[in-house]
């Protein structure tokens, strides 16, 4: 049950976005550019990073919602649970492991970040653009975590999260919300 009496029982971010379009219109545009724009990371990898950052930080709402988006982009179902349980043995490309270690540390203990963390990512073959995108995606996960936890939103069922994920893949981050759609 949301903390705000003006919100319906099944409220989520779209309810807040609709109420404050001057804030969340630009946020949706930024999210679209970050998650679907040009990047060395695929859209599936970006959603994997977002869900992983949220899961590592303990946010069930964002983790569940964006896990389904990652799966909709072709990430193997269950991989995120494996990563959270044991990142060392999870079946991801070796090159992803230092990037995901960076993301986890940034999500959980941001003040502990060091040059060595970034250097491990670069040594795995990622460039500054990829690391920037991983950092920005981790920050996006933290923002959304605080938005949903602060409003008292309950996590979506897997079925509803999958329906939303399919729409997000089809429509993106701006066109998902009718009030922010960009006419072509």
C-alpha cells in the first residue's frame, strides 16, 4: 500500500510520473537515451546492469521490473538470481565480471570505489564510454529505488512485470508513458 493516500493501492512510478510531468518527462527522455541510445553495451546488458544494481542494493521492485526487461532483451532467465547469489560462478562472459563487480560495489558501497575498480574494467577491454554508461545506469537504479521505496510501492507480480517489460522493449522509456510520447 503506498504511503500517499492519493495514490491507488497498486500504484507505481507511472502514477508519480503522471502527477509531476515537468520532472519525469525529462527523466524519461534521459532514461531513453541511457537505456536505448548508442552505447558499447547492448540494451540487454544495460537492463542486466540496472536490475543487478537494484538487486544488490535490495530493491525488490526495481529488481523484479528490470529483470523482466533484461529477459525480454534476451538475457538468460535466472541469470540475475545467479549473479546475486554468487557473482563469481554466475555464467556470464568473463569480460562482464569486472564491470558487474564495479556496479555491485557502486550500488552497495559507493564511497569505497577506487582507481583499481575502474582499472579492472578497463583491463577487461571496456572503454570509458562503457564504464560511464554502467555508472549512470547504476545511478538510475538508485534513483528509482528511492522513488519506489519512498512512496511505499509494492513489487509487481512477475506476470505484470513481464507485461510491462514487453511494452518497454516495444515502446522505450519515453513512449511508454502517453503524456511523454514524442510525435514523429
